[in-house]
């Protein structure tokens, strides 16, 4: 595939947009630490992916691997020690290859790596690449880029279902004084929710394609995440919510596959009976 054609693919769009966010956030923070983390995350991701694919004789998805590394760099704090950045990236890519169904990842790799890193490395996650601690007007760039990606991969039902459910639950939590709902509507929480919904929730390999399933997927992710936030707070709620959404998508794929297999078996049985 030529570079021109690649740029027109969904992964091409995502890569360019996230890379742009990395550069913009680095300029406003006046630090190169985030970009260094990006290079480390991408480098380690590619190395682990190359080694695993070489050992198992699988085909590598380099663009998806690069996107995973970039997302990790945008979410981890720019002060995160490089071994923790490398470890998070390695965990993400390993999950991509080990937790699979029909050679496709069950869980969003970046979310898995970031979630484990919280407990394993006690890593700080500032979502700096989502402009969490930067001027509020930069959120417009986040929304525009997310709109482009969501339209390109046809995931609007999923995004609207997640964000709509999530914000309604936050409103109800605030009304009934449950948890710290007000904090979730401030930076960096609101930036995290938008970036998450537009760039991580919409990951094609780990989310449904049909509109009905997209709506259910977004609803489950929002419900599960909100419950975790109400009980524990913090920023793990987004990743844990996505785990539940990914499990629903996995269950749906398995059910559809089994139904299709049973249908084929019935057709073959009927054909044999007819032939006799």
C-alpha cells in the first residue's frame, strides 16, 4: 500500500491525528518528555510485536502497533520514568497477541497495558495528550479530530451511546450526591472521557460493527465505568468499563459464529438427507 492510500485509511487518519496531538501538547507544555515517551512506547511496541510475530509466524499490524504506542504516550504523565513507559507498551502488545479470538484481540491493547501499569508500576496518567491541563479551547481540536475518525469508521451510535449514557449517569450521581460526579466534568476527566470515547472506544478490532451492538457496547461501557467511578474514583474507570464492553463484543462474536456454524451444519445435514 502506498503512503497516499494509507493516509486515507482509518488507521492512517488516527495515526496522523494522534501524532498531531502529541506535537501540539508538547508545544504547549514546553517539554520534549512526552515526545520521548512516544518514541520509547512506539519503539518497544514495534520490537515486542516483531519478536512475537517472528516466533509465532503471525502477520504484524505495524500501524495498529504504532497507534497503541502513541495512545500510551498521550495518556501516561510526561514525568513517567522510561522503564515504566516501556513496560506499559510491552504489556499492551503482549495482550494484543495473547488475549485473542480468531487472531483478533479481545481487549483494547492500550487500555490493558495502561490498566495493568496502574497497579504494577503505580504509573501516573495525566491524559496530557488529550489537553487535560492545557487551555480549554484545545478541546475543540480533540472533538474535530474525533469526529473525523468516528465518521470514517462509522461508529457514531457507539460514541453517542457511551457519552450520552455516561453524562446522564454523572448528572444523576451529582443530583443524588453519589461520589465526586462534579470532578468528572472538569479537566482532565472530561478530556479523558472525550479522548477515550472518540479514539479508544472506537477501536474496530475490539468493538462491534452493527449499529444495534454498538449501542449496547457503548451503554455497557458507560454503565460499568460509572459504577467503578462512583465506588473508587480515579481514572481506572474508563479502562475497566471498556473491558466489560470488549467482553460483550467478544461474547457477541462467539455467539454469532456459533449460530453461523450451526446453520451451516443444518444445511449440510439437509443436503445429505436430500441427496439420499
